[in-house]
């Protein structure tokens, strides 16, 4: 960390975090996948928080918690033990929506599995803060998981660091919103492409039936619908199979 006789140490830490967040805003694109956003968030946090040796991002999903990004492979095991046992600082912070900070040795009775995994990796202190997606009001905020900072220095982290981490989670909320919009836009484009391709194949299949059976477009479409219902298959799949059959015979 840079030092200056003119600025107190907390202000220097704030300067470094502000610079890190400015870089994060510059580097994150609105067209960036969520995984890339979370990885960039973790890498920025580990550089901006004093005594941080590793950072991970815990996401809570329908099938359970998972580590979506990390700056060091060793902490994946620490996170995984929490998910397996259902307890530990990352999960506690997420569930209570409050920061959790302590020296590892202080939690041996409360979270023995976490403490063992942390000590096996040389981790002596941790700070976990909830990762929330801003809603219309504080009560509407969506819980995503937690941002976890690990240190091999037992005296690491203090209340000031908690406040700094909340700056990171605020920036993460905006970045995650952008990533979700980008993902949803890609999904809509993909669905439109599928719909257009399906429409083209259905029209081709109608043309084949009209030519073979000498029937109208409406009659050809009715036959496709009837076969779709009889086979309990989507209309586009019936059309696709008909065209493939014609091609094979040809």
C-alpha cells in the first residue's frame, strides 16, 4: 500500500479502493457475461482491500450455493466445506444480510469445519459481506450470495474494511444488472432466430405437402398440426422431420 505523510492511513485505503472501483467501472462492459463480471469483481477486490490474500464470490442458486469466482484455487475448498455442512461465514452473511468478520480461531466452536479448512490453507482471518441486487426499496433487494475476503494475517480487516467492501458490492450490483440484461437480450435474439428458422421449415414442409398431395396451404398446415398433436411433438420438429425424409429419399 502507498503511504503519504499528508493523508491518514484510512483515507489512503479509501483512495486505493476508489481507484480500483474506477478501474472496475471502466473495464466492465455492458455486454459481458455474469461469470466474467464476478471474476473481475473478485480480482479488483483482492487488490483494493488491505491484507486481502484471496477473494471468492458465493452465489445462492436453486440447487444450492456455489463459488462463482475466485482469485485463488485454495479457497474453493474452504467455500465448498461451508456449502456441504450448510454453515460458515459466507452462508451466514448471505442469510443474515449482514457483514461477518473475525479471526478464524474465534469461530472453532461455531463453524469447526470452516475453521479446519481455513487453517489447512493458512487463512487466519475472513470478511464476508452479502451480495445484493438493488430493488425498488431495501426490502426488495434480491439476495445473490456473498463476497468473501480471506487473509493469512490474523489481525486483518476492521469495520472500515466492511464499509469498503460495501462499495464493492454496490458496484457489483450495477455490473450484475448489466450482465443479466446482456444475457436476456442474447436469449431473446436466440429465441427469435429459432422462431424464424422454424417458420421457414414449416413453410417448406407445407410446400412439399401441397406439391405431393395437390392441396391448399391451409390444408397442408392442418396436416402438419394433426401429425404434431398425434405424435405429441412440436410443430417445427414435425416439419423438420418431413423435410429430412424428403431429402433422404431424394
